[in-house]
C-alpha cells in the first residue's frame, strides 16, 4: 500500500464505516491529541466520484480533523484548513 494525501475538503464519511453512531464524545480530546502529536495513522479511503473520497476507516479521526478546521486549530503548528493534506491509504 502507498500512502498519499488528499485535501480535507475532499474527504467524506462512508456509510460502510463500522462505527455507525455519531457521538461527539472524545472527539475534542482526539483533536487535541492530533494537534499536539500529528495524525499517527492514515485514513483508509476509496474514490467516491466527483473528486471525493469515502473514509472507510478513520471516521473519528476525520471528525477530529474537521473539528480542528472549524475551530481554526493547528496540527504540529500548521493551520488546518479545507486544503490541509491528510495522509490516506
């Protein structure tokens, strides 16, 4: 497998993701951890058409990244914007 990057704005949650609930519990803490230490595990994605990618594994990480974007947060000092490059498999 090869790790590449996809901009945050092109990532969408997948209906196939095993976690079906949308609990925000722990998302803020996960976002804080990602902000301080970086994204340690890449998101698993598949093409979804129209330039988008479905996140098959990593839905909580995606929500944490979007939380950082909404709050103007950073990851290792780099501001998270819609164009932030997210590592994916």
